[in-house]
C-alpha cells in the first residue's frame, strides 16, 4: 500500500546475529554436556575425527539455516507496475516473534467490503522532472499525481517526494531498516527535512522503529500465496512544525515483505493524528486500514485518475483519504450542490482524516482539487 509521508508504502520495504546467538547457545549445551566432557579422552582417535567432522557439519548446517532467515534487498526494475487494494477492517494478529515457518491467512480482507484500488508504477529517477533533487535514490514510484523516491542497497530508504510542484526532499533520509534484516533484530532511525508551502516554512522531524518478527507463508485475497515472507512491525512518529502549531502523525502496523518485491505485500495499519494549534485545543483522529498487493506486472500502465481511497464509507464521524497526495484541498458537497465542508490537505501525508461528525445523515460528493471525486455516505 501507499503509506509514507509524501510517498508509498512499499509503506509505502539484517544481520543474522539473533539466530547465531541462539544457535551458539545450542552448540554450547552440546559441548559442556557431562557425557562428552567426561568421556572424550577415552574415545579412539578415529571417533574423535568423526566427532569433529560431525560438529563441523552441524555448525555449517546451523549457520546456513540462519543465513536464510533474513530479509534480503529486492531489485526493482524500471517499468514495473503494481496495484494495491485498500480496505478499512482487519483482524489483529497473534504473536510469533523470532520464529520461522509461520502461516498467515489474510485472504479474508477482500470479503470485508469497500475495497478500493490504488495503482502506481516504478520509473527511472533521471526520467522524472525533479530527479536531480533525489539523485541519491534508486527508483521513483509514481501514482495518483505524486512521485516518491526510494533506495534499496544497504537499506530500505525513503528520500522524499513531489506533489503539485511541492518538493519535499529529506535532508536526513528515513531508513526503515537495513538489508539484510534477520529475525529478532530491530532498527531505529530518525529523519528530518524542511520545506515550504503557501509561504509557510514547515519543519519535519520523525523517528521509525522496525522489528523483524518472523518468517513464513502469506496468503492474500484470491488465494494467492507467497513463501519466504517476513513479518515486520513498524512504529513511526512524524511531526510537522510551523509558527501556527504542530501536526503529529503516528503509524503502527504489521507489514509483510518479500525479497522479491520492493513494496510490502500486505500491511495492517493503525493511523492517528494530533493537530495542535498555538492557541486552542488539540484535535485527535484515529483510524485503521489494511493494504495488500493485488497485482505486480512488468510494463508501465497509466495510473488511474482516481488513485485514492476513502474509508470508511459509509462513515459516521470521520473519513480518511488514502493516497490523495496530488490534491491540496477537499470539498464535500450535498447532492443539491450545497457546500458542506472544505478542508486543506497537508502536503506529503499518505493518509489524512477529515471530521464529518457535523454532516447530517445522507449522501455527499467529495471533490479534490486535482479534479477527482467520490461518493460519500453518512450513516449513524
């Protein structure tokens, strides 16, 4: 899914230290076992050689098994395209830390209703109008009127993005996690940038914590299965500060990555914001949604004009727009043409929540400044 501030989550893609420590303790138990320590001197030399060969083979097998239990860097190709599905509901996952051979079944997601599509494509950085600004990135991802930039060498790294001629380039890039990323390992990073919009300077700071929890097989809607998938838990806090106040975004979720793809195969996300003006009370919003990869193909498809999702729909008190970075403003109209609400969208945020608690029950049309529109139903 798309999940990054001014970008996709691919939200939107480590050393084997954790497994080696676990394996070392296992081998140590063999070596200090009383049976071996008391009787080893009585063994014939040929038996000792056999034992040495056995332990050398055992160490090699354990090290090889450990080396496989780590997420490797993907290799995205220019011209590839993908479609991700977005839906509101998901079921919480159980704990399976530092384990392999897990089985995750998310095929139920498509049956929850209200599924929306978000298409995008992978482009050459140099081929984009602002490629020179993001020269340190490997690829650009374009969809829904925005372009974001990533690199995948030693780490999964976000460089920033462009929407409506607004450039948000990270001075200190956001490193989600390094490659390779082994089970039991964690990674923490801070990031920052400064950009201007509507004559206002915005100072962005944030931090992200990633944990590699487990490995296994993932099943997505359509009974599509993926092997050697890694479940990661990511926690991210982003704060935009201006002389008018602060806007804080907190994202918490489980993400499923494979070394074969440069974006998450699926993600179950909790998303909250706190809008704190210089004067007045802070405004809190909270929502959750899930995303999964519906297709991934070679060859650039023209992204659909309405490449954003709105959920929940029907809604009660708030609605979240996902992937609407190409728009700077949203207006909600009644079917009679009356304007009910107008909201300015904050640049560079993948998901933004709008308060609709004051709207009467009924059907509305949500227009964005990029010329797209969707129907919204309010039920209580």
